[in-house]
């Protein structure tokens, strides 16, 4: 249900620091669709395969809660650009992101657009890459920062942009420099053509790990309420 103008939307965000050794991969695979299992088999490296499987496992767990459907019965459809939707649930907005050792899932039925992205805080970013995704003002801002803060700030910028482009459903088909951020009282604010869009809301979330997590949401009812929690795999067999 779409929220009224005076009632803020609610976004549920779940983060999972999954076991990277893939020891539970076979159990996670039982909830995936045949197509997802086939796709998992195409990954050359175990790290990438485990990340994909863990991501779809958590996504299905969360969508199951919101749709009251068993996780393995949730039908995911992909449009021409690869954006996923749940069959018969047009209002349900969700987004999934994987980074090495972390999966992030955001779900809401009360926002028009939703995107989440997570990246390792120590990701290496070359100067040429900065030029390809940062605006001139953003690069100037980074250049003025102490060296110890510059790397994480650069990763934060990339993560904010990626979450926004995912919310739009365009990914990197759109130039990341078309989305520019500044900070107001420590909160990231996006401006397009020099003017902030008050219906878009962006936040950097506390991950509890060495990751940067960014959330983007478009809502006409003001700043959404973000419910953030860490996932506990309750289906894990007891020792």
C-alpha cells in the first residue's frame, strides 16, 4: 500500500555476513530456482559462486516474509535490463547487493524506487576510475580530504551512486557522473542540474563490518523510516 503524504514510508534492510567458505552452499541452494542453480554453476571462482548463492538465499528469505510465500515458491521475473520483480506483486520494491562476505537486501512496498549497494571499505580505486564516476566538484572535495579519509569517502561516493542507479533500474548504462552528491550535516544529498531532488533520500548505513552500505529511495511522503538488522540464519542445523 502506498503511504499517504503525512506518513513516512518504511524500508526493511537486512545485512548478512555469510560464511565465505561456502560450507552451507548446498543447503542454501535448495531454496533457489532451477535457473538460479544453473547460473550459480557458471561462476568460475568459488568466492563468486558462494556470494551469488548467499545473495539469492537471503533475498528469497526476505521476500518470503513480505509475501507470505515459501522461499522456494517465490517467483522472480527479470525485465529486459535484468531488474527483478516478484510475480503478482507490482508494488513490492526490493534490491539486492553482494560484496565479498556481505549480502544486503532492502524491501518496501511504500516507495516508488529502491536501491541498495555494498562495497568493501578497502576497495582499491584508481585515479582513472575516479574521473570516470566522480563529478569535478566531487573530485575537488576528495582532493581536499586527508589521505586517510579519502579512500573510504571515494568508496562511499561510488556506493551511493550505484545504489541510486540500481533504484532507477539502469545500472551503469547511465553515466555515474550524472548523479552528484554533496554532504549536508553529514547526510549525503543528491543534486541533478545543480538542484537537490527532495523526493530522493540517500543514506550510508552502519554495516557492522568492513563494508560501506548505501541506500537510495524515492518517496513522496518524506524521509523513510529505515529498519536495519543483521540476518541470523535460523534454518541452520543445530550443532
